């Protein structure tokens, strides 16, 4: 099933006092471009998050938002740096002796000096933390893929419908081509009769002129290639994933053939059909830009 590059996913995972919420969204992009916003506590997992996402997406600009809550009471602890406190006191006693002033430092004052007492977050098991975060990521990424797949199905149906419309236009060009040559021969004969009156022109001369004209406006090769490209695109749409670039290349080739038909057209109907082809191809190319 083909996937769109536009998608959204959200998932919450709770284990004990920990709660993870992962939300992500994506839009079109030539490559896989990932932006992650998360608490500093989880920064060490950034590479692992990017690696995990690659199992779910190949292209698109993806924004990931992660929140983390821990309601446990023992999240932080108070640390006493005895060595630093002793060093402070040594300097205070030295200052007392040098300046002959009273050392009035009390415990409450000493505790306020930098780094004597510090608050530290309780250490956590990183493997366990990653296990829980990964569960939240997998849940959000799975939902993300679901929305991309659903949108991809809609894109596929729309493109197939437009390909059917293109086939009708190509068939109309095929039907019209012989009629153009016949009409040209008739007009040529009438013009010759008008100019030469009773004088007869050789049939071989007339046939040669018609053949030259028919060769000039012939679009058989372009029509055959267009049919082949349409068939190729239908087959490609049945492939599983990663077909966006391939479809875009096929659409470029389709547009090339349509341009050639339009340049060769010496008939209003064929010109209109060719313009219709270019219009449908452009619509298809716009849809393809959304496919991963």
C-alpha cells in the first residue's frame, strides 16, 4: 500500500509514575527531515529516536513532540559536599587570623555558599527509561503510518481515475489522426483544382505531398510511449512503498510526450486533446508530490 507524506500520530504511555506522550506530524519533503522537541532528560535518546523512525518513514518533514512526567516523590535528592564546606571554613579561619576579625560564620550561612548543598535528580535506569519511551514512540509511529496509508489510498484512487481520463484522450487522438490526413488530402485536391482548373495533377505527386504531411504530423510514436507510461504508472502504484520519486519520473516522461504531440498538432481537436493531457499530467504530478 502506498503512503502519503502527510500524516499525524499521537500516543500516551504510562508505566507506574512515568507518563510519556508522543505526538508527530509530517508534510512533504524531498528527503526524511526530522525535528525533535523533548525534555533535556531525554536528549541522550535522540539518535535512537531517529533510527526508530526510519523503520516507519522514508521521506517527509517530520516534527516530533515528546513530553515526560514523573510523579514519584523521590525525583530529587539533597547532596552535601563536606570537602567543599571544609575548604570554605579553612579560608574563613585564615581570614580571621590575617585580618584579626571575628569569624562569625554559622551553619545556616555556610549552607548557602555555592555547591555546599545541591539538589540532584535521582539517577534512573536508562535501559528501562528507553524501553518505556520506545513503547510510546512505537504507538505514535504506528498511528502515524495508519494516517499516511489511508491518505495514500485516496491518492492512488485519484491518480488511477486521472490515468483513465488520459487514456480516453489518447484514444481520441488516435481516432482523429487518420481523419486529419484525409481532410488534408481533400483540401489539397480542391486547392489544386481551383488553381489549375482543367489541368490534371498526377496521383503520385498528390500522394507524395500527402505522405510528407502525414509524416510531419504523425504522433504514433508519442501515443505508443504515452500508453506505455500510463501502464507503467498503474503497475508502479501497486508496489508497496517508496515509489514517489519513480512516479515523478514517469510523469515527467508523460509530459514530454504530451508536449511533442502539441507541437506537432496542426489540428484544433488534437491541440485541445494534447492540452487536456498536459492538464491531467500536471494534476497527477501535484498528487505525486504527496507520495512517499
